């Protein structure tokens, strides 16, 4: 099977969606002529025209607000926020409008829109362009939050999100755009359930986004030492497939939760709480967490590298959990 990058997979999903439904359009900063900050829209305007691929002012409030209005009127917008760090600018639209309107109107309207955005450190973009803020969004009921870890999932999950009648925030990690894996040519969708990326019997790692790859590397190293680790990629923060997570932990009896976001009050705390709530009697040791320190993302390359969790941090947590 062919191998393509996550950037190509996102672009391919957008082409499929645009060709399947003329109500779909996209807008954001520099996504038409330039093709987007991370170049996922590099050829859309040439193929679908300026009425469906629109550059906007540098105003996240306008981008999300216009998307909400278009969705209410029956269109299916895909809007892009260049970086997840900018959700603060349009948080009222996300928190009080996009997430709430269907509920407040008793289901009489739908908000079938996708907000594509980018997260993550490791590329030297500085403290205001490198954060992982999915934990903030997870506390807002009424929106779906999807976060792929590879090109295959990015294509399938994005197509599923675009066809969802609920608002979806689709978070792509910047460091994954060039990573390639096998992705079929044909149209397919991935649902919002967890995917077990590696089966094991001694310990469960629950993770997502760029930390899936680091967890798999750690698992390979640990296998050489006789430690058999299962890696569960949650793929969707909301809805959360708790059943798959709990089933895995009940099998292994040990759990380590891994994410790139700051460890303090990150989404890993919610994962750890649910594991201990629903699998407490099967746990042989407390759930451990791996995350970034509670500081802004450094700009200096050596400090940024120290900030982002890696396979060595994950292995250390596994050793502690299995003591």
C-alpha cells in the first residue's frame, strides 16, 4: 500500500469532502492563495474556487463566528485556526455559541462545522504557537474533540468529523505533518473509538497525538527487556471511548497516561481518574502520568527538547509503575 504524509492525508480528505457535498467550504487565514500556515490546503483554491476556499482577515472571532452562522443556515463549513493557541481570541464563539446553540434551541438547529487547528511543540515556534490546549476544550460540553496520531487516522477521522452534524474541533500536531504511513486510496472513515496500536499484557499506556509514536518506541525498547506493553490511542477526547481503555487496564493491571500537554490539570488527569474510578479493583499500582512541566513552551531548542516528553520519560514511568 502507498505511504503518504499526514499533510497529504488531510488534503486528500478535504478533496473527498469537497467533491461529495457542495455545501462544504473552508475559510481561514492564508488558506487559499498560500495554502494555510501548515500547507494542508495547498491546492484547494485551484480545484474548488474562491467561493469555497476563502482567505479571511486575521480575526479568529470572525472565522469561527462566520462558520457558526453558515452552519446554522445549512452549510457545512470547515474553518481553520492557524494555531490552537489562538482559541483564546474566539473562545466566546466556541464556548457560548458553537457548543451551546443546538442545546439551547432544543435540537431545532444543528452546527455541522469542523474547526481545524494545530497544536504541539518541537518545531521552535515559541510559547504562543506551541501549546497543547485540548484539556481546556475538554471541559466545554457540546463540542467534539478529535486528535489523530498518524496519516491513516487523520484521513479517516477528518472525513468522519466533516460528516458529523455536531461541531468538531479537529486538532493536528504540527510535528506529525511530514510523518508517513500506509493510507488507502479509497474513501474510508474512522469512528471516534480508541485504537489499540500495540497489544500487550503487562501494562497499558493510554495516550494520543504525537505521544503515540513515542509510546510505541518505548514499548519496543521495553519488549527487549521482557516487558510487554499495550498502547491505546484514544483518538477522540470527546466523545471518549472509556470502555476500550478500561478493558485494556483490567487486562494488564497497570496504567501509564501520556500526553504532551502540561501534566498539571491536563487531560491525562481525567483519564487517570476514570481508570481509577472504573478499574480500581484490577489495578495493581496507582496510575502514573507523563506530561510536560508546568511552564510555557521554551523557544531555545535545548530547553524545548527537555520540555517535550519522550520515550525515556515514558519508560521511566513504566518502570516505576511495575516496581
